[in-house]
C-alpha cells in the first residue's frame, strides 16, 4: 500500500510556483507566445499550470516591465494576445539564470558533501 506524503506534494508544488515566473521568461525569450501556447509548453515540460495561475503572473510581469503584449488576429476564433519579453525582461532573465545556477550548485554541493 502506497502512502502519499502530502508534505512532499506541498514542497513540490511550492518549488514549481517558485520557478514559474522564471520558466515564463525562458519560454518568451525563445519566441512571442499567447497564454494557451505558454500553458501547452509548460504542460509538455510536466509543469502543470492552470490559466488562473498563469494570467496573474503574466499581468504582474507586464506591470513590472518584463513583458509587453500585442493583439493578433487568429485564424480560429477571436484575436490572441501575444506576449513578448522586453529588454528589461531579458536583463532580469539573465540575472535569474545566474541565480538558478547558484541554487542548483548549492543544492548539489549539500547533497554530495561527505560530512564526517
């Protein structure tokens, strides 16, 4: 019988939330995208996010000057809002890249240290 550890699930959820803004900037650094395509890319990466989580993050990043958007006609349905990373967003992403590497290195160092 498998026991689900809700504490582990909570920690995993918190870790994903902590890196979601970073992941959004990474996606938009590759190409402009609309919300549904961002969600789809996150899903492929097994980072399941719902629209109710994504939209507030996109709005916050736009208000911080990290993103901007434009409306584009869609071949299917209403116009789509395409998000694009700004220069400020690219600079922030570069800083986040450094911070991410530092975090990964620190965790690996702790995991692999042989305390006597």
